[in-house]
C-alpha cells in the first residue's frame, strides 16, 4: 500500500500550475507531519527501475524561459555527471502537474532539473553521509542559482537531509539495461530435392528481406529452408504474417542465441 493513502488529511494540494517554477522549502513549502514509523517506511522505499522511456511531450524545450532567464534542454543525457547543492520540495506542490505533465507526488522518488531531458533517471548521492537513491527527473527547476537539483520529499528522506533545506550531492545519469532480444531462425519448408529448397530460399529472401539459408540435417535427407536470425517482436510477427499470407503455411521457429 502506498504511504500516500495513509495520510490524506496531512497533505496540502492546489490547482495545477502552468509554469515550471518551483520554490525551495521554507515557510511556504513544508514537509508533511509524519511519525517516526512513517519516516522509516519512506527510508525503505525501493529505488525505481531505470526504464527506457520516450521523451515527454511537455517540458522538453529545446529552450524555455523562467523569470526572464532562458534554459536549454540537453539533446542527450548520456554520461552526464554533476556535483552541487540539492534542495527538496514538499506539500505545497503535491498533486500539481510537473513540467512533464505527471502529477507531483512527495512520496515518489522524483526530481526537477533545469537541463536534463524529461524523463531521465539519475543516481543522487548525499556527499555528507554517503547515502544514495535513484530518482526519475520529470520536472523543471530549481530556479535558484546555487542549486542543481530539486528532489521530492521522499528522496530527501532517503538521502537523509529532509530535516534540512539543502545538502551537497552528486548526480549521475543512469542508462537502462539493454536486454538482447530472443532471436529465431524461421523454418518455412523442407525438401528432399536441393533445387526446390534453393528456389524457395530465393523466393522467401526476396519476400521478407531476411537472409535465407538451406540447411541439411545429418539425421535425414531433407533440405530445410530457414530465414534469419529474426528478433522476437514486430519483425518476427511480420515474417510469420507474410509467410502465411503467401500460403507457405505456419513456419517453425527455432530459438538461437544472440550474437
């Protein structure tokens, strides 16, 4: 169960705002009134999974202006590294739209940055105590010159500076883990005559655009016509559909290891 559900009466919400402006914590932006047990729960929130997400339609510039100053959004976040002062924002902005359009939730691990593309996942380390967490950058700010990132209240708790206004941190961009897709050889026919197998191999190669091969298995006398390797997903679906639409029947799929 999300902690947010446990504390509906303690949160201050407001109408969605139209600019990416954020304020640092202080008299106009406060932390929720949480017991020690609930603070401990926030400290144990698991880091979000780093995902490969498309850029949000909102908040990605390439240039935007706040308080008369223009900021440029980075074309790529790859390899980005930064050290400086972090702040956090709390109940005043809870429930309002972030610059990316996602509602701000003080109990989620998110952040605001002036230049990183939205969304970007970063690891933030508190340099005063060594604590770290992963946050999803989905907002713009902070628009205070000596600060580099504005964290959600939950992130500040995990980093151990929720009782302070700021802390010195290191910000490192994280790349999603690339998982190689499953590959298949698509077998579309087997013939006792090599000439017929060669002819089908040429036809299917032209039809699908994938390389065709003729394979002879030592245990029998058949020449098998195969296409590929073809990655699981849209390519595999397309090849199977083409073969069946052209009356070659349902192909046999043979898993193969990625190269």
